[in-house]
C-alpha cells in the first residue's frame, strides 16, 4: 500500500469518525424530541450501529479495498473525538432547531391542506345536510297539510266500510286466540 493510499485512508477514517459523531447527535436529538422509551431505543441503537458500520466499512473499502490496520481504529476514534470536543454542542443545537423548523413547516403544511381541502369539504357537507334537512321539513309540512285537507274526505269515503273493518278486526282476534291456544297445547309440559 502506498503512502498516498494510507493518507487517503487516514482522512477517510477521520471523516467517518466525524460522521459517526454527527449521526450520534442526530440520534440524541430524536430521542429527546420524540421521548423514545423501551424497545424503540433498542431498535434505534441497532439502526445507529448498522449505519455507522456500513459507513466505516464502505469508506474503508473505497479508500484501500478494505485492508484493516491499527491506524484505522485510531483515526475513527480521533475523528469522533475531534467532533465531540469542537463541534458537538453547536451541531446538537443546530440539529434541534433544524428538526423544530422541519416540524413547524410540516405542521403549517398540514394546516394549509386542512384549510384548502378540508374546509371546503366540511362546508359543502354542512350545506348538503342543511339543504336535505330543509327539504325534509318542507316535504313533511306539505304532507301534513295534504293529510289535514284529505282526512275528512277519506273518513267519509271509508265510513261505509267501517262495519267490514270491525268484522275483519274481530275475526283476526279470534284467529289469533285459536293460534295461541294451539301453541300452548302443543308446547305445554305434561
């Protein structure tokens, strides 16, 4: 391995350690922002380490075809340490504000969608319901007026049929009484 390849590898590993620190601060911001607890922290930890391992080994493979030397570990730890001492506090606050800004933009976008799409749908629904309610009340009042006008005429027209209706009613009661007695006789406990 040439000296230039070793320098490229050293710089890539310092950069990967630095990126591990950036990802770690993003991880801390997400945990604080969403109040992660329990098994979700375990899942996010596993995702963090998978991302970091894939980052380090992809850069290692890119820079020197995956040859692992002691200075690779030293460079990764050095890059992480440099990030933690010089950039971590500032980056953490910038990430917190960035996530807050993204959340605010998303919230405003959702509010805009609700106002632009949900508002007209809601008012259209209110209009349709009130229109149908008004039509129902109109139809009911027209039917009441028609019934009040026609009921004396209908009573007068049905008066010759009154004895027939009383006889049919009496026969129905007799038939129902016989059905009840037969049911009781069939299902009685003896």
